[in-house]
C-alpha cells in the first residue's frame, strides 16, 4: 500500500478513538417505502420520522430506498479496482493545487492527516467556483473531472451511480422540507445548477488504529450527505443527547443520511449538522462513498424567512457557499496552520454561544 504511518497521522490524545465503541443505541433506521404512495397516513408518518431523526440525531439510515443493489455492487467493485492500481497509475489523475477533482492520498482534516485515499468527481462533469474569497467576487474558475483509464468501465459506473443517488437525494430533501413545515419543493429550487460532488473513500488497514483516524472529526459543509458504506464499519457519529461517539452498524444495501451545515443554517438551527469521523482498523480495508448534495456556487446561504420570526430571529449572517467550499478545500489540501472555515464564524454576534 502507498500509505506509510508517520507522525503526521497522529491525532491529539483527546481525539483518538477509544479501543471499543458501542454500536448500541445507534442512529435511527427509516424505511422509505411509503414514498411510493406520496401521501396518506404512512407518508405523513415517514415525514414525521425524518423530522425527528434530523432534530434528535442529524443522522439516520434508510432502507427500501429504491436503488438497485446491483448499482451499489458495481460502484463498490469499480472503487476496489481503481484503488488497487499502482500508485503511479492513480497519480495520473491526481488532484492538484489548480484542480480539486481526482485522486488524492494526503488529505488533512483540521490539520491532521487522514488515513485514507480518495477519488473525487462532480456529477455535472465540471464545477464552477469563485476565483477568490474576496467579498463580492464575480470571477469564477471552472474545474473538470479527471477520469482514469482503468478500470475501463469506471466512468460509466460512476455516472450510473450518481444519477440514482441524486434522485434519492431530491426525495430526501423533499421529506426534510415537509418536515420543517415548508412545501415539498421549497428546498429543491436551491439545487438548480447544483455542485454535487461524489467521493470514493478507501481506508487501507492501518498499523496504528488507536492513534490515527480515517477522517478526523468534522461536520459536512454541504446541504445533505447520502453515504454508502461497505460491511466493515468505522463511521462514528457524535450522539447529540450525551456527546458520546457511537459506531454506525453497517446494514447491507442501506444508505446513511446526514444533515449538513447548509440545512442547519436554512433551518435556523432547528436541525443541526452533527460531528462524525472514521475509525480505522489493522485488519480490513474499508470503502465508502459519500454523495454531497450541494447548491450552486453562487448561493448565498442564510436562515429561511419562513423559519425565522421576531421570537426566533435569524442566527446567521449570510455567506457565499462557493467561497465557503473553496476555503474548506484549500485547507484540506494542505496544512494552513489555522482553523478551517466553520459556519459558527457566521453566527450573529449577539447570539453567539
Ligand atoms: C466524509 C465522511 C464517512 C465515511 O467523507 O465526509 O464523513 O464513512 N466519510 O467514510
Ligand atoms: Ni463527513
């Protein structure tokens, strides 16, 4: 394997995983089959279930989501084949300072190196981002996907997967919208000109799993994440009611859904984006595939008017999503020696806690 353990991977003591983490009392599991009806008692029950999972956990698993298991098998196999290639081959599609898409094996989360390698692509073949982080920046840069030559079916399989998972993400956002008392399509309109982004994660066996993490603790910056994981396990979620880390037990052919920072801001903190991380182990490699449902780069994110009032004023200043994304990407690419951008930086001063 390409990764070699050194000090750069070592987490501060308070962030290291405990030797055993409970899978008990974990995130809710929601059966999505009432979606087919689209109305009626079972459907209202589903909306309520999604609402309470978002409020109490920020995370849930979905089953009967309508995506064929074969689609999942195909992308899992493609990821396995790609990451098994020699490093020189993978580096032919390497992410660089000037293109955030492609292969990368030296990502940092909060300035500590992650024990993983990744392949990133956008579902629209190219992505537009603001040229700088200057307020009011109008210039943009365009980035293109970098597809590897091997395995030959890689691109088609990724495309097939992204089409399916995107449909599911829209359904989930409709359920979330309804659960907030909004119309079904209220949030969907933000995803015209979306910047949806898929990451293939490979976590090789790690010789020091008690010192390192596959991904350090973080919150997802986008609107919603739809994650496929294999049966190895390792995703830990910070439980809201007591702050304990709990391991998400893999359920075959299910997806893990979590609210991202943007839904937290839109909902004015009714739903919170919850911290999570990935623990690694010394025996089995693990694969996971998050789909990040992101609005267009020009979206200015702020609490929705319908969800604020005199008694519940907006808790955030408006910020530009493209610039937020860009700043995050840069800090994950190389150690910047400062804290990376977080939504609490936009919390209104009077209310900051
Ligand atoms: C991420 C992430 C979790 C996992 O890539 O943002 O949280 O299980 N991944 O790989
Ligand atoms: Ni994440």
